């Protein structure tokens, strides 16, 4: 099978160009918390999967909310080295960055370059989740090329503006494809679920799970805790936990922004 990698990314991009559903355009019901509340006070993002909400217009974050990773690449650790995401307004956000992966066996660290887009189709209200579609392409060493298209939903289950406690529920489905000199090619589609607990405005816990794709030996999952501090006006998180990208479980600790 050749040139399968663009299919997933193209699917997400085509879906993102669909018009908003009428319920999202005409609905006057107000959400429990305004969009800005999520980005200034809470951290609803997951380790490996996108969420249903996007950044407001003009907002820039250096933590990639689409979570690009090279599907099909046999690695036991993956992370973002540089991953800004920017809100364009009208439900759009874009991203580009660099992902590093530690290959299983010989070969060591590999770098992958990615770019993607996400479009929010449905705005969250008291009775419905935020729903988005999107996609990204990614390429790296040994002629690796991959893509992912996704549908993502997020609902604030508990919490209001200025509340010190909140619970988010995430869910979605991802279609992934890849081809490379090392690992051949493949495609797969899997659901995912996740949750984020904001204990207060400094301590956050996240968990997520997705069944393994055909090329992975393990399920993909992560459990993370983050404690946020202020250093010279900049929000910095001390974070750690345990996770599995598909090839063995590993503990981790680090800094997040």
C-alpha cells in the first residue's frame, strides 16, 4: 500500500472545511464558562490526543493542543520540542512544530516535523460538548510520512467561572496512516477517551486511553499530574506521571508551559 499517509490528514482538513451545523450557528444558549476561562485558569489538554475546544482569536500557546505524533513509528517515548498553536478566530487554530521520539531498539532519538489545523464546529453549552474536527501531517527520518484526521469532543462536567475545581471529559476518534522505509505502511482507526481534573488553580490531573492501533503492541494511555507555579510572571508547571505510547510503560518528570 503506497501513499496512505496523506489520507488521514486530508480527511481532517476536508471535514474542517464543512459549514457549521445550524444548531451551532443559531443556538443562543450560553456556556457555563467562557472560552477564555479554559486557557487562563485551567489545563484541559491531554498527552496524546486533541480536545474539542480551540484557542480564542489571537491567543498563542507553546503547548500543542493537537498532540501530533508519528503513528507507526516504534518508539517508547515521544514529546514535543517546539509546538506553538495559534487561534485564528471563527473556531480555527493552526500549529506547526517538532516532535522527538526515542526509537525502540537501535537508532536512538528521531525528530519529526509537523503542521496541522483544527476547526471547532460546535460551541460548548450547558447541554452539549464542544466538538471539533482537524488533521495534521508529519514527516521524519528514513522517508517517514504520516497523517492523522480526528473528531474530538470536550465537555466541562463540573465547574464554573472563578471556580477552584473543575472536571473535563474528552472523547473522540482518530484515523491514522503512515509509510516509511523502516516500517512499511499502514492505517488504523481507533476511539479515545480522557479526563482532566483541576483540583485548584495550581494542581491538575489528567488521564487518557486509546486501544492500540494495528502496528502497536500496547494500548496508548497516560496518567499525569501537574503543579503550576509563577516565575517572574510566567506560568510554569512541574509535571510527572506514567504513560505508554504503544511500546512499554515509562515514568516521566519535567517542566511544562
